[in-house]
C-alpha cells in the first residue's frame, strides 16, 4: 500500500458522491458505479445501500455485485440485509462470506431465513462451517455468539522472545488482536499481555512479569448486554471468553462490544418512544406502520381511560364550560414531568448507576423534585388562571391539581421502570405509555375532582 | 502479578459490598473501608461515590482518601467531581493527577472552577503542565481536547526490526497504544501499522509493506462528535490527530471515543425528554428541579396554546358536553405518533443515516405511514365512538380528526429535527416540546372544528 492509496481511502459518503452513483445507476453505467464505489469503506457502501430507495438498491446491486464483499454484508443494517442477499448471485454471496471471520458470519446468519442460512453455510469451508455452527449453538444475544474463535494464546511460562517467535511462525492470525492471552496447561486463561508491552520488553522477560493488572473473562453463556457493560465500564479492548468449566473458547474485541452498546442505546430510545425496536430509517411506509400501529392502538385504549374519567364529570363541565379548556394543561405538564423522570431513570438503569443501593434515595429525590416542581408550576398556573378567568377558586384548583400530578409524575417516572426491571422486563418497554396514562388520568381526575368539590 | 491477584481483581460492585462499605464508614473504620475498596476497579469506586448520599460520600472520602487515585477522579461523573476534589486534601489530589496521562487531566480540568484548576496545574511537573495547557487551548469538545500527546511514531522507511529495537529502548511509552504511526520527514502521518502485524512479521520487513489499508486522520479542531462518528463507523482503535498543516500532534484512542459516543447518546435521550443534558442520577432534589423546571414552564405556556384553542369552541362544548371527554384521545394519540416519528428521525440523524440524500424519501415515507396509521386508528375510534355515544356524526368527526392529526404528527416528527439540524442546532433539542405542542393544538383544533361544522 502506497501513501497515495492510503490517503485516497479517506473518501466519505458525501451527498455529491451519492448523486453521482445514482446517476451512473440510472444510466446503467456499471464501470462508473464500480469506479465511484471503489474508494469507499465497506461501512459507507452499506450506508449508501440503506439510504437509497428499494428500486435504486436492486439496480445498483445488479450493476455492481462485484463490489459487494463480505464486509459490506457485515456492515449492512439487518432491516435490508435479507433483501440485499436475495438480490446477489449465489457465487458473489459465497465469495463474500468466505472472507469473513466466523463471528461476522454468525452475525449475518442470525437474521436470515433457513434457506438463505443453508445457502451460506454450504459456501463455507468445512472448518469454518463447524465454527459457525458451534457459535450458533449458543443462545441468541450471548457472548458465545459475539466472540471470535480465533485466539492468540501463549503458555503462562513463556518469555517475550518465545511469544514473538511463535507469532512470526504462526500460519493464520486473526485480523485484529490486541493481547496475547496466557493460559495454564488446562487452557484456563490466567492473564493477558498487551502487544505494546511485548514489543517494548526484552526478549528474555517472562510474560507473567508484564501481564495487565486488570483481567476479566466472560462466560460464553453470559448475555451480550453484560459484555457491553464490562467493556464500557472497565475500558477493555478485548476480553477472553470461557466455557462453564473456565476453559478458553474465544475472545470478544471492542468493535463487537461497541456495536452491542450502540444497539442497546437505540433500543432504549425507540422503546421509550413506543416504537418497535427494529425500526429503521430504511423501512418502507408499510414496515413503519407495522412497527408503530400496535403502540398507537394501545395508546388509543389508555387514552379512553382518560375519556372515561372526564365523562364522569360531565355535569361539572356543563356547569362551568371553561374547565374544559384549561384541564389539559395539568395533564400535559404532568406528562412532561413523568417523561423527564423516566428518561433519567431508564438511562441510569442502563448504565447500572441506579441500583438496589441507591433506589430508595433516588425515589425520595424524585418525590422532593416533584413537590418543588409542582409548587413552582402551581404558582404560575394558579395566579395565571385566577387572573385570566377572574376566579380565585379556579386558581386554587389548578394549583392543587398541578402539585398532585407533578408528584405522581415524578414518582411514576422512576417507579415504573424500577418495577419493570425487578420483574425481569426491559425498563424502557412501554414505560412511556404507563407513565403518560398515569399522568393523564391523574391530571383530569385531580383537576375535575377538586373543581367539583371547591367550585360548584 | 500472580494468577491469584489477577482473579481477585474481578470483584465488582455488588450491593452487599456497598452495604459493608457503608457500615464501615458509619463505624469510622478506616482500615475496613480501605480493605473493602482495595480490590475494586477505579470505575467501580467512582460508581460507588456516585450512588451514595452526599453525607456518606464526605465521610467515606475523609476515611479513605488514600484509595482515591487519579483513575477514580478520571472515572467519576462530572456532576460530583468538583465536590469530591473539594473534599480531598491538596496532596492527595496532587498525587492523583500526577499519575494520569495528559488527556485525562484535561478531561478533569474542563469541569472545574478556576481556583481548583490552578491548584491542580501547580501540582503537575512543568512538562505535563505545558501539555495540559496546550490541550486546553483547543476549543471545548474538539479532537484536540480529547487526544493524548504521547504518540508512538516511526519514520516510514524503517523496518520491523528497527521499530522493535526503538520500542525496547524507549524511555516512556503510553499506557495504551495499538499502532505505530508512520510519518514522513515533516512529521505528516502517512499510514499506520498494527502491533499485531509488527509482532508477526520478520525483522527485515519494511513497515510500509504491512500498513493497514484503511487510514484516517482527524484535525485537532474537529468536533469530538465527528471523531466519535468515524471511530464507530470505521471500527477504529486509534486515530492520529493532525494540526491545520497536517502535522501529527497527538492520537485519540477508542476508550475516549467510546466515552464521547456514550455521552452523545445520553444527551440525545435526555434532550428528547426535555431534561437538561447534565442531569445525573446522583443529583440532589434541588439540582433536579434546576434541570427540569425550565422545560416544564415552557410546556406550561405551550399547553396554554391548546387551552386557548379549546376556549374558542366553548359554545360547541356547552352544546355537546360529551365532546370534552373524547377530545383528548385525538391529541394524545397524536402525541405518541409524533414521538415515534421523532425518535426514529433523531436517532437516524445522530448515526448519519438520515442525510440530504434520503431526507425527501423519509419525509414521504412518514407521510404514507401517517396516512395509514391515521386510517387504522380512525376505523377503531370512529366505530367505537359512534357505538358508545350512539352518534354516527361523532364517529365521523373522531375519525377525520384522527387522520389529520396522525399525518401532522408523522410529518412534524421528521420535519422538526431536520429543520433544527439545518439551522445548526441539536436536532434533539426541544423537538419533543415542538412536536407535542403541534399535535396537541392540531388534535383539539381538528376535532372541535369538525364537530362545530358537522354536529351543531
């Protein structure tokens, strides 16, 4: 690789390039498409395929299947991966997957249908196929699915020189590795040495004298969320994976952990907003409806609870019709207060900063914040309402209802996700719907109940 | 380091340990606290300090300041860092920062007041102080603030053997490094070589023959968000930083990039929920109010717009009081629809999957989804409303209002963040408030307007 090539690699996916590629696709100019794709990183080609329309995608794939290598298949969003593989000739797919490491092949296979899985497995060498099938035997979303089986290992009694000679003579080393893992004679990992320490130590130094002080392993059956957590928490670059007996079976590297972390973030954000966690910007309108309509229907029914509550006060509203205009203010501000409390709690649960040790203190904190926010808002709304409608009693009712609902909102925002977590559910799941239903119902109930009591 | 030590390091922050530590703190048992903290990773000690109450925190710091080293200060959340540094004796803080790399010192100093900054700078050696001051001269949230200045460099014409001999003889190497950066005679980086390739190649191999194909640099003035993006997009482990003339000035490693990415996720989630981006689970009630009340007050005023809209239809409501009960259903479901569309758009903008190339198609997709979701919900609500109230016209009004509002919701959810992005603002900022105000107002307006027209 020359300097010029290295610098050319830095091309990104600018809008002008996308436009030029789409023009070449429309003109059926295969050579042009290939020339424009060639300097792009696989991740950018994958993004391009995600951003264009389905018809542009199939035209582009037909013209340039030669540029679609394994890395592109591995980078592409699962929402369109099946479609892309369907569109490619068998031999292109087979060549593409053959060049990937086993963990990347597993990642691709996880989201495909049985016939496509068979097609891809049969394209692999026997050894790779066995490796992939073994990885697939671990539970979904486990460390075993995430790990690569190619590990760089040295007996714990070796010296730096022995390790270097072994690495120089090795037939096949993984594309990316950052540590040499030291094992005992039963293949149990006992520590690891960074490549930097090996390179900067004398040949006769023993590996055990230069191991890292911090050393962690994960079990192949551990959930991938736990793996992502320890990479993030302890700033790991790679982590050995062991079986139930503590024997080394693979290694997970930071790029895989970062991916999991990113997916978890996305999932939390989408679940909180009441969208199916597989929503993607490349979905068509129909797929989008499938991801969203179920939650909207749920909300339709929970909103009907509010309607039922209000209908119980129809005589109050008939007597004082201006109540109908101001009543949504209490509910709406409650919904915002609940969402605020919820977002902080869900985030803290995800980063494991909200635990059994501080849950009680956080709930009390929310109570305090709810009371103070309620008082502040009650003052503004109470005075405002009394002034606009020239009715002190309306001001008092608005103020009291606001305080009540802000307390309910703040408490609900933290108690709902804490309860979901305790029951083993994802704390982000449906939390938003629970909390806003709670604050809507409580807002109308408190306001109309107090109005009936104090104003009629 | 022995095997036993390595395994002991794996202790985590279980609730039982937190309880035991707090008991020792209450008993004033300094030796016990030290013994319980000793096997913990700095990140876990930082989490502990974040999870306990302010009074427990100051008692613990008074008993165990010896255990608070630089890594703990570097790991601790900025919301309590100032408080912790305040509570520690000067010499403990000085010793703690002296052992850190310059990028970690910069990260700590960024959030402190001038007197504390002065105290810490004066504790550093002259060379470190100059390095830190130079880093602070780059803009906030730039690559220059993130990078470490200690780089491992080799002239592009060297062989593997020359590089290894240089590394073995080097006085001081960074704690973590994953590449040797190749530079030309003017210190411009021209490529990099992974340590794995160096270790597995023959001594006489030229470094230029084993450089990575993918090579990217960032400029010191680039925003840190761009840095996090390219690490995530291109799976980088480290990335050279250059000045405006292209000369190497430092290197950013993946742990720093992962931190930035994590902070950006948090910021998006909190901003979307209308919470100040510095909200933390360790905030007290007062701090929490400060982060949330401003948004609640904004929402109070936007909710008043809805109240004003409703008040224009008081005569309609007086004539048909049951309208008051059902009207929030249309607004509430619109709010959910808008939030769904918004969450997907904000996430796609953050990952740069929503760009100028596909914005038009995504907006059309949202339009289609809004129409279909609206039709689906209109059928359920229309029939339901007509049946419950025995009034076909009410069913028609509910259905038409629902369709209108779902279209507004879906379009608003994507157009609001796209517009904010175009104006150079954070697309998550206040998007939620804009969109729910829009769907609330439109929900009441469409429903009451249609009711006035068709039912009176």
